[in-house]
């Protein structure tokens, strides 16, 4: 069974403000569901959105590898 969050619950889950969540919706940068006039967010969609925004740290090895590929 899928868990759905309100805007306030989503903001708490993402550790951000409700305003930011509403901006993500307005800009269509995050998946959401309309339930009548209400907006809801599936937990799996939120986890996927977070995973897509993950940035790997830079290491000496990755920098050296990138330099060797360019040369």
C-alpha cells in the first residue's frame, strides 16, 4: 500500500519549507497527485526525486581519471 503525504508532511520529510514544496509543484519539478482540490505526494516518488538529485563527492581518483580522459 502506497503512503501519500500532504504538502506539510512532504516539507517535513524533505526537511524544507512548505513554500519550497509548493514552488516545486508550480514548476512541475516534482511528481504529485491531485485528490480533488488537494495535492498529495507518493513516498516512492519523493524517494526517487531525492535519489535523482544525488551528487557524488569529488575524489582525487575521479579528478585524475577525468584529466586523463581529456588528454
